[in-house]
C-alpha cells in the first residue's frame, strides 16, 4: 500500500487565478483501486472535490464529500468505476470559498484503497396513486401530455437520496418522468434505466453543469460536459452531441446566471422552485425578455432531500410526446412542446403538486387552451389580459407574444406556456 500526503496552500490570489486547482499524482500500472481524502478547516472555507484520471474525467462530488474510492468495478457515487489507467491523475480541488487568510488543504491518496466502496442504500417502490398523463390534457393528434420535473439530485452529487429514492418521490407525486441532474458528473446515468423500470417512472439522463457564475442542465445520453470550459463551450458541445441545454434558475440569489453567450441554448428553466416563495414576482419574466424568441420553457423542483418542503413536480413541466420514453420526452422538448403548472398542496411541511385539477395552459397550434382555469386571467408577454370564463377555453395566441400565463385575482401565477 502506498500513501501520498500533500499540503496545498490555497489563497485568495490562487482562487483569483483559477477556480480549479489540480493536485497531480502517478498511478502505477496494475493499480486496482485508489482512495482520496481531503482535510481543511470548513468553518470559513469551502473546497469542492473531484477527480481527473489519466484517460479522462472520473467524477465530482463538489462540497458534498471530502473523500472517494474508485475501483475497477465500483466507485463512490459521483465517480466512475473502471480500470485505473496508469499515468498522471489529478485530485481536482474546487476553490468555492477561500478566507482572506487562506486555507491549507491536506490531500491524502492511498493506493490500493484501504477500504471498499460503501454500499448504496436501496429504496423500495411506492404504490402509484395517480399518473399525470391520465389527465388527458388537449394535445395534437398522436401526442399525450406527460407530467414531469427537469431538475433533481441524488447521492451522486449533493442530494441525500439514492436514485431509487428520488424515483419513488416522483412516483408519489404522480409524475410520468423525472430528470436526474447531478452536479458535474454522469456517474448516475448507468443506473437510470434499471431504477426507472423498478419504480415505474422514466428517468431522464442529465448533468447540472455547475459553476459559481451560473448553472445549466445538459439533457440526453451525451456524455460528460466539462464545467471548467467557458459556458459557450457547453452550449456548442451539447448541441453538437445532439443533447439539450437549459439555463437553470437564471434569477436565484448567488446561483443566478452571469455567463455571457454569443449563441444561446434553446431551453430555459424559467420556473424554478424558488418562485414559490413569491408567486407574484415578475422577475423571471423580466429576465426572459432578454432571451431570444422561441426558447423552450422548463420547470424544476431542484429536489435534494426529504428535509426540503418541495417535492418533485413543484412545479410540474408537461411535455407533449408520442410516449413516455426518455427519447420521446426529449424530442418533445426539442420541438418546444412544453407547459408548466404550479398548483400544489402544502400541509405545513411538504408541498405536493396538484396534477389532475391544476389550472393548466397548453398550446395547440396558434391557440393556447386554458383548462380548469375558470375565473383566472390569461396574460401575455406584453401584459394584455383576457378573462377565462369556462372550464376549457381556447384563445388565439401568437407564440411571439409569449410567454403566456394564468394568474389568480391576487396576481399569483398558476401556469404558463410559450
């Protein structure tokens, strides 16, 4: 067994030069496992953790962990198992928060690992009580509106639920699909088909490309997107690989979108769970006015743990698709066939989505159809208002005048579409 110990001084000047610091080490031929542990004073510092192998990226756990194990057949969630190719590897330190006086980071690398990979907890399936697609929202011939959520996390990044646990929450919410978008890793992708089949829900492959200047979700089985590259690279590379990139929570405290782009992605997570804190806020619409016309609108609960109030589907993104497969759902997004509803039931602890009777607004050609929205007001992107007077009512609505949305008399936003 070989143990390498290094003390890495991190200062504000080091952080200013590069947010990501490589700590190189050599992996000899024949090594079958390795273990990395970092130690630092967390009282004033935040150091993220990742790994780059000699043959490519091996994983990221951000600030959720201070250690990982990688073997040929298994790895700590967030990291990719596989043969340990000989050559130079790097422990990657993300310099998230550095105090004025600096911080020393102790890095310890052990080969082979001194311990096995801890087992991942199992999550039992839950009985499904409702399925959003059974609502039968009005759709074009051959299409069905499927209910889902485009933002969720597991133990593969900073979530506290195994993939099966997140899937079970999605089923309990009545969703047809759930995107799993762990930060800066795709280690969860290999497990999604099996866990989705076990729990009876489609799990979409995603990666939340995460930096201190903004986040974006990359959807599709397209491999890992390097978050250390400029954001324009994310946009172009996801497009080149045939995926879909969505700007996440563009107005959300210190996670707001700051990156400059010459070419913008096709989708925007306009309704993030934080909008529930002030449903009369028009700040997301103000930001959206800077975006090119025709962007696909998505919503995301950003679920991480049971201790949070929001559950998958708050808000709910509906996608008109041929079926509930991952490929069909993403094709629906690519075609811009989305709508978002925000009605929910809050019991004082948990906010659950209301799928079957929530006021909804869906697009059918040159019209939008308000469903179960009698008494609400339809507003377009120019502020023009029309009253909804029936349980199902159609309105002429040019997509260029969007987004279109439904509001209550007290101005709370209940639903929207392009």
